[in-house]
C-alpha cells in the first residue's frame, strides 16, 4: 500500500481496516510526557526545547519532536475559563475552579487533592455551592481558528482533548473524597444522583460550547472517567449500571448527536467487565489499555472486542518503560502490535503519560520500534 496521510491512516484504523502502518500518538491530556522525563529527554538528544506545560505538568510536545517520532495526531485543547486563575499558594497548592485544593508535596512530581470541598455536604448544600460557570467564553476562545488551521493546512488527525474528568472520577477524587463517596454509593444514593445531576449539567453545557467551536473540524473527541483499579473494577458492574451509566449516556449521547468525530474514552485500570456497556453507549476508542492491570490481556481484548472497539495505547509504562532496557521496550512494542494491530483498530502510544523515571532511550526506542514493526501487513 502507498503511504497514506496521517489523517487517512488514523481514519482507516478507526474504521477497523488496515492502513499502511499503525497510527502513532503523543501529546494528549492522557498521552503526553510529564515535565521531568521531558527535561531528561531534552538533555539526552541535545535539544533546548522550552518545557511548556498544560494542566499541571503535562508537556506540550514540540512540533519537530512530533515529526521525528512520526506522530499522526495534533491536539486542540479546551482552555481555562477567564473567571478562574491558578494562584499558587506558599505551601505549593492551588484551588481549581471546582473548589478542590491540589498540592505537590516536597520531592513529589505529582499534584494530589489535598481537600475535598463537598466531603460533608448535604443535598441542600449542593444548591448553594459555587459551581464553575459552564458558559465562560474563555474555554473556547480561539479554538475554532486553531482547529481550522490544522484542518486546512495540515494532514494530521485532529483530536479534541479532554476538557474535564468524568462524573464518577471527579466526584470521588476531587469533590466528595473516596471514603465518603463510596459509602454514599450504598447508603445515600439520592445524594450521589443529585451530585451527578449537578456535574453532568455543567459538563454538557461546557461540551456544547466545545462542540460548537470544533465539533465539525475534529476527527476524535476525548472524554475521561476512570472505572478500574489495578486488580479489578472500582465498583461492581451492577452499581455502574444503576448509578453511573445513565449519566454517561446523557453526556456521551449528547456528544454523539452533535459531532461525527469518533468518541475516545480514557478509562484506566482493569475495565474488561465494563467494555460491553461502553460499546453500547457509543464509545469507539478505549485508552490507555492498562496492560499491567488484572484481566487486561491484549490478545483477549482484541479477540473479544476488537471488531467494535479501537485500542489506543498499550505500551506498558508501569514495568517495561521505566525498568526495562531498550531491547525490552522493543519486545513490548512487538507484542502489542502482534496482539492488537491485525485488522486495524489500534493506535500505538504509552499507557497514560510517560512518567518520571522512564529513560530517554526507552522513549526513543518505543517510537523507533513502532515505525519498524508497525507496517501492514503485520509480520510478527
């Protein structure tokens, strides 16, 4: 097959057909490099790129590095609202627009929630809470022009990046706190439903503005909601279907009605038990394909769901990328290509963002091996 453009390559793979080679991704909210390993990579390759970050320490990848790695995606990212500004406090913490305080402890590369603003809230308190303004014009300022430029002057696949965490994850990670939230799932379902209603109404209104700006210009649109842990689902499939799934259906159904773009769900952990529900709800792409988690064998996933679901990610960042040799990384790339690439439906990148501790040589080898072994027909 003659070489395709990056956009043609991506769309062919998403139609579950075999393009000229596997599409490659880097640079998204859930598929970029964190600042520390990016600085290590700069030193390794002798470049003086600016370490430009979005959303905490996620790096905007320089264009020449995207070209070097053969990356097929380019991102249009929703912006912060004008009414909220990040103010860093003396203790290295800040409060986001939802009211959650995030803090980076000394010596840590990560920002973690330090307090949960709704941990003691009642249903009545939800009425009085200062929720984000979903109609703030700053979120989409200039986005249409940026998406049009990418559509008209490049041939890359355009991805509209995740504007927010999902209702489930934002509720327990950021707003209610895990202990209280998971008790509420059993003991106070009316509160959970009222909280979800508040969040989903805001998210749909934000998404409406987002889709009005770029929905007709992008190829893929990202949503996120982590449902899995390392050893299994965070909640039972029955609880998911009763309490969470109806709200996913509201948001994802709204997106599917208002854009022809493929719908990409970032959902970490062991999530095999949820995949039939996700397919039913219209999810086209699952990311990050956390291969180190329980029941996430890539050969099994491809066999059971590969005709309906595209797998985006798959290169292990828990063990192989940080602790393996470049040769181990190459073996990992070959394995995931062999398991996931046949008949299309695979986009290769690391499982989630590349973290501190990953040697630069391993990052380079991952993309070199992807280009070497990822040409169709696959011969591994």
